[in-house]
C-alpha cells in the first residue's frame, strides 16, 4: 500500500521538476530521478506486454499498455482505503466474488 500512496507523489515531483526546472546535484544531473522513474515505468509496461505473449495469449498483450492507468487506479484505491481507515476504522467494504466466469486465453 505504501507504493500505491507514493506513486502520485513521485509523478507530481517529476512534473514539478520539469515545470520549475529543479536541478539535483548541480546542473549535470538535473533529471536523473525523473529519468529513472520513466525508465522503470517503461520497463514494467514492457513486461506487462510480454507476459501474456509468453503464456500464448497474444490477444491480451496490447492491454499491457494500460498498466499506467491501472497503477493510477491502485493509487486512488490506496488513498480511498487510507481515508476509510482514518474516518471509519471498523468499516469493512466487502467485495462480491465469482460473478463472472473465467475464460482460457487463446
């Protein structure tokens, strides 16, 4: 959950560094942390795309491009859960399972 809460803060820090021209360690290493953030996200998106291909589910591979949206939704859910923990600590929001059937890939 900590990573879900940190993700929007990291993206906000990168956006602020780009907009305000913040520098880290002088002028030579200005966007190294932001470059690392972008590189990690590109790598994880690539892995989300090749995972289904290795299992023989080629039709699911393009959905790996939506992984950034998925992380945004996970962050939203994390902040919602944190808010519920603070405001209603004994509330349990249950999820109905088994509503849809699973289909084999390819």
